């Protein structure tokens, strides 16, 4: 059970819903599920079984989402950067 687990691994067990991921990334929940979750390298979701929804609601480990976002920080070795915006 989680009660007896070492507290050092607890952050790995924390899962978050798409609306919480969206709040962290400062985007809408739909963008999380329809864009980022489908992109290469985004953490795989955890889908707990549910009676109402056979596949379950997608959840992600918070630490994995943070690590993914850090890889996309401007100037990081794995960041592709964005394309320059056109002047209006």
C-alpha cells in the first residue's frame, strides 16, 4: 500500500487530469488531450478502469509532464523552438 512506501518515490505516483496539466502548461484541456498528448515524446497516459467509461479518464504523472515541458524550454538541446510569427 502507498502508506508504507518511501516518501522519496511518492512524487512519481502523483497523477493529474488533463485540466490540471492544462493549468500547468497555461493552455486549455482540449489542447492537452488533442495536441500535446498525441505528440511524440509526451508521457503516456494512465487510464484507470471505470464502470462508466471503459477506457478510463487519462491521467499523467505530474513529474513526467514537468520533465517533458523542460525539454521544450527555449534554448534546451531538445527544443525545436517555434517558427517566427509574422508581423501584423
